[in-house]
C-alpha cells in the first residue's frame, strides 16, 4: 500500500496497513533539518525561475501528501527587501514571518471595486508548476492548495477590522466581494481537471483559541453559502474537500459536514479534544493534524514527543480517520531532535 492509497483509505475509514502521516514545515525549519541530516534542496526551472523543492526532505520524512499551489511562480513580486506583492495587489511584510507575513496595504480600503483586479484563473502560467510536482510525487496524495480561499482573501483586501464592520453595516458589499472570490475559485477548480490530483485543500482561518472570530450565525449567513457552492463543485469534479482553519471552530463542524467537508485540519490539541472529536465524528469526518506545535514539539523532551505520537497512533488505530501531523507547518523554534523523535516513532508502526 503506497502513500496515496493509505490517505484515501484513511479518510474513507477503510482498513489500512499503517496510519498515514504528514510532517509539514516552514522553510526556516526545513533548511535547519536538511543541514542537520546533510541533504540539499533540489531545483528546476519554471518560466525562467528557479523553483526549489524539498522532495529529498519529504522522502526522509516519509510524507504522504504533496501540494500544488494555486498561483503562478512569478505572481508574487518582491517590491523591496522583505516586502512582497501578491497577484491580488496586497503587499505583505515578510521581514519577520518569512513564509506568510502581514498585509501593509488594503486594496479595498475605500469599498471601491474599481480598484480590485481579480487575477486571471485561466492564465496557463498559474499551472506551469503542477505537472512537474505531480510527476515527482507519483505515490503521494496530491492536494491542490487554495490558500486564502474566501474570508482570508476578503480581509486581506479590505482589512480585518473593516470587513468585520462590513458584516453589520454593509452586507451587500461583503456578498459582492465573496461572490467575486468564489467565482474565481470555481474557475480554478474547473481548470484542475487537466491534472491528476486527489483533493483540494482550502485555507481559510475562522477560529481563535477560544472559538470563532464571529458568531456562528454570522458565519452561516456570510461564509457557509459560498462554501456550499465551492464544495459541491469540488465533489462534482471528483475531488475530496479538505479545509485548513485554525482555532476552535467546533460550533460549525456539523455545518461543514452537511455541505460536504471530508477532512478537517489543523486539529489543534490545545483547543480541540482530539479523542472526543475522533469518536464523535467517526465515519462522518476525517481529521489531519493533532500533534501539538504550541507545547510538546517546541518545549517537550524527546520522550514527551514520543509519548504524544504513541497516543495519536493509538487513537487513530481505535477510531480511524486521522492523518497524524503537527497541527500546523512546523515553525523554526522546534528542536530538530524532537522532529527526529516524532519521525522515528511514527515510522515504527
């Protein structure tokens, strides 16, 4: 049974030979791990740009999933040192957070849609890196990654505080913006038919440590209708639906299952009871994550890391439906020894 088959069977609650795992990482810790084990990044050219890949690291980690990103390789431009403009016109300060950053401008600060230029979902450059990535990961489960897929895209364009006020004072503006973003996503999903992928991983944080960023009713009014359309299109196209949404979003999990969610990530053990969720949603919803990056991995001993992995293997064996993974891309404060301890135990099934 290869990695792709293992993930498919896991999320369908079928019998598997091993619990699948995925150890995701930020570039900073990836480089640190690779230096410590003496392996190098590979590179290839797409549209004249050097693309660095971490396939050797993924092989070392035994990762089960490979991602293709929904953006052209030249779509993010460095406008000055540490500041990058994305294809929607948002400028991100990455001087501290090297992977994502924080917005420093708001394209829709004045509620003026004439200032918004929606990227072209049909641009072939957007998909130029897909096939090389798929070819390099034939045995892995392939996820197309649509980061900032709705709410996050909206607030990055409008500003978080502004958008939250708009929910109450300017709902028509919110719906028009969400429609534009959703129509863009639907066209992306349509274009994915040209590639052999297995699922779509939508990134859209709605939660915090103690619940949703908004009331459940507001989430149902503004976000759920667009997710329903998007998830239906995803399933109709033959793909599984994954959502990455940080924090405690348990108050809307039933809604997500109702509209077709297959796998929930990141499944943070600090805010969600892992065993309760696995038991409660067995055969209804699979989970991806569950290993603490707030406590155990950065601050625990190698023995504590080993014990947490043993606990997750035990729960996954008992209830099914769990891809064991750190609950987010590992940040650089995690000791390499703890990563190795996690890996050794998870491979020893």
